[in-house]
């Protein structure tokens, strides 16, 4: 793993921290300004393209009365990677400086902290608030999927995602044994997932017990159960569980031997992605309805949402 990839992985679990009141950081020291190069344009002079321009402590304003944007930035330089991906060059760079934007920043101020989070100062009712712009690095989203069967220990073919299947963890009929933990690979469905929403069913248990679903690589919780069951009872329960940090696995423990069935209905992702083939708007899910691409369907849905009004308004 490269250094950049390692940093990306380490950031996948950052919590969103929006809503911090700017007034609460009034005592925060101002970060030292970066040392600028030789001044090429003094305050009041034209900006010199292709050179360092130092305006000192002054503010440069740009005002327009046109119907278009007051400022348009574009970098038309691109390159193509070996896999055909078009790599764009940045049109704007924000330089990281400090942990928080200062409380005297005017509303609408945008900055980048030293952790790589974009911050925004907003004003409402005479007060200022420091918000974080949510990105895949500091927040996550719930992605519903067309329901998928992850594992069903009653069938040999549906036990393929159990990475540690053996006679120790499973009995001769495939049931999860007493006191054993299996690890289930979710990489067919998600890449760098944070959590999943699913449904757990147990059947043909040899005795009363419980099953635990928990993130792979984490210690098994002692005072917790995802589902409780009686001998030979068929019972189901919905659940949410975190996914392993180092691998897209979940772990499942059974107190007493039982068959388990796990279906997934949604994933939580940050820097990762869900397999597009299992999304509700995927070609597989709606091929009978339309020949449009998933992107066209999303655009059409977004346009309708902007044009129509909900019945409860």
C-alpha cells in the first residue's frame, strides 16, 4: 500500500463535525501565515499572471452584475491513465492553515484545515457558525441496494463467502457451531464499506442461544446479541453492523449451533463505493422498465424532484 493510499484508508472513519459554534473558538490562536515569495504586485497594482502576487493585509474583491458567475476557474490540462481514466488538473487550490477558521471570519468564508477538511462560516440571526463541508473523507452516506443474499449456511453454494469455513466452524450440514465465529466477505457488494443494514434469520438451532454480528477485526462484544432463539425456532431480526476496517468482512458468532441466513438491504460508505450492479437504479434492476442508463435515470429523477412539490407542503 502506498503512503497516499494509507492516508486515505486512515481517514475513512473520520466523524462529521458540522455545527460547531464559531463563537466557541474565539480564543483560538491565528495560525502563522505561510512565507510568501517576492511580491510581484503590490496592493492597488494589477495582478501579474504566472507570478506570485502578494497583497499584504488587504482584501481583493471581484464584483459582477452579469447573469453568469463573477469568477470562473478552469484548468483544461488533462492526462489519461493506463486504465483509460481521464485525470483532470485542479482549477483551485486551498492551502491548509490551522485547525479552525477564526471566529472573526465573515459569513461565507471558506478554508481548509490541516486535517484536509473544508470549513465554512455561516451567519444566521446575528450569530456565526462553523460548519464542515461533508466529503467522502469526513462523512458517510447510506446507499440502499436491491436486497442481496450474502450467506445461507443451508446451501453449500451460499457458504462461499465464509472465508474461514472448516469442520471447526461449521458442522456436517453447514450450521455455525457452538462458540464459533465465521467471517463473511462482502467484497462482491461493497468496496471500503463502513457498515451494512441487513436481516438475520436463524433456523434449525440445536438448542436455545443467540447470534452476534459485529465488525471483522474487532473484539467480540460480550454483553450483546443480534438475535435470540429457541431450539428449532425460525426467527429473524433486522440489524446494522460495522464492517471491518482492514477488509470488507463482518464476523458472526453463534452461542449454540444453528443455520444462519443474512440478507443486506443497504450499505454505509464514506471513501468507498457500492457495486453499481446492485443499486436500485442499476441496469439490472430496471432493465424491464427502460433502456436509459443509470446516469440518465438519476438526472431525470433529480429534475422531477426540483419541479414537483411534495403532497405534505
